C-alpha cells in the first residue's frame, strides 16, 4: 500500500425508503511527494486539496462500473 492515500465514498440508495444502499470506497495513492499532513486544513499544501478532491471524485465515477450479475438462465440477481 502507498504511504499516503486519498479516498472517496460512492453511495447508491437502492430503495425509495433509503434503507438499502450500495457503498463503494475508491482509493488512490497521493500524487507526487504529498502527505496527508500536507493536505489537512493547517497543512502546508492545503490549498491544493480542492483540485485533488475533484479529480479523485471524477476518476472514481469514471473508473468504477457496476453491472448487474446475471444467472445462467438470464435473470438478474
């Protein structure tokens, strides 16, 4: 595992009562020589966090693909 990681939580609510959900946690290594401490609110490079956060979210939405699982008879599980 990389020393520094960023994570985003993707949640899809499965029912109208919002009681069932599918949650996927997507993570990537921090780019370059950044550390988690650098990006904290009092960190030396906190100003870079909004850009990194948006990129992480965009890549997660692009790279995570969920498809229904089908049984051999063609029905969706």
